[in-house]
């Protein structure tokens, strides 16, 4: 059974969490991306709750979790600290057996694994680029630069209001197939669940983009603007991931290009990558069985 609870954290933030399993069991932490919510993990929570304490928070800025108003409140360090505090609250060992993360949840999870590696044994990533390869591709790859242009819209102050127009028509558009058709998994019931989730507020969700320095140069931007991203560098100590990582990657993701997987071994020495052919960005919705299988296999592997 999946239940909902509110977790006040040491960071001063309260996270609304979907949970299953008993406290004291090994912890699985599930992290959603944009524009999703904790409910996308419900089937996995039901499946793994017999053996694990499963926790899926609505990240800061989403749902009934705290929604600070300032851009600075959504810097990566604060998002990572929320997760570290949640693990400390939910695990008697102060350690997650695995963190499972998609999209923006993955971006925060990469940071967690780098800054607090003792708080997780494994990391399962679903279509979320490592910050080192994402920076590289945004600086040098015109295809990825073009694919990421949507980020500039989401950084606009009026983005939340525009997204809400016509019963969230623009937001639902993020789920469309490349040909503009609606995916089969986006049922009327799921649409309504998403609309009710977004009705609680999406300002914080957009702030993830506003707070990030990893944005593509715009085609019409000035030389100075281009230098902002091209001159950015991340120190190696911020990129190293010492825990075992498994990546499930939908190869038909139009926003995240396959080149993002190149060269990851320099930062992630314990890495396994599985390609999901024909799968788009929305891996959890499109191939839930693949995610469940991969997590089951991953949990059986030994790790330090």
C-alpha cells in the first residue's frame, strides 16, 4: 500500500512523500523529474514495498512540498541537502540501498552521489545527464544546444502562467510524440492526475531551470552570452561518482542526445549502461517493466 506523509527536514524544507514498506527496512529513494511528481513511482513502490522502505518525495517546489519563491533557493546544493536530510530521517543506517532518479531528480542524485557517497550504495539513472557530459555537450554540440533551447522558456518569469493556460496545454505538450501525437500511456486519468498536481503550483518547478548555470547558448545571443556557458568549468572533484551506477537510457529522447553518454567512465568508474531502443524521455511511463527489472537486478549486485 502506498501512503502519503509530510517530512519536515533539517534544511527547513518540508517534503511531501509517497511511501511504502516498513520503517527500518533498507531504503529505496525515488526521485522524479520535470514536470512530474512523486506519483509516477507508485507501481514500483507497491512492488518493492514488501522488502524495502520506499520513499518518493515531491521535490522542493513540487506538489505540497515547500515552494520557496527565490531562485537562489533552488541551487543544486540546497536540493542535494534536502535528499541527504531525507535519507537521514528515513534510514536507520543513514544510507539508501539505491537511489532511483529521472530527469531533474537524476541531476540532484548525481550531486548527492558526489557530495554524500556514503549515504547511498547504488544509483539508478533514467535519462538524466551527468553534469560533466551535459556541460561538454552544451558547450560544443550544436544538436544538443538546439535540443535544449526549451530551457530558456522555462527560465522566463511568466513561464508558470503560460504553462497553466488552456488547462495546462503547453505542459502536456512536453509529453507529445515527435510527430505531435499523444502517447498511448497518457490516459485521460493520468492527464487529470497531472493537472491536479500542477494546480498546486509550478513556480518552484520552473525555478530548477532558472537556478541552473547549465543552459545552452541562444542562437541570437551576444558573444558575451555565449561566453557564459563556453567559459564555464566544473572542477573534477564535483564530477566524480564513487558508487556503482546503472543507467537506463531511452534512445529516442529528443531533448537529451545519445552523445551525453560518451566518456562517462572518466567520472563514473563503476558504470553500466543499458539502451532502451524506441523509448523516449519518459522511461517510467513507457517501459515500467524495464525499470522494475533493472532495479531488481541492480539490488542483487554486491556493492561497497
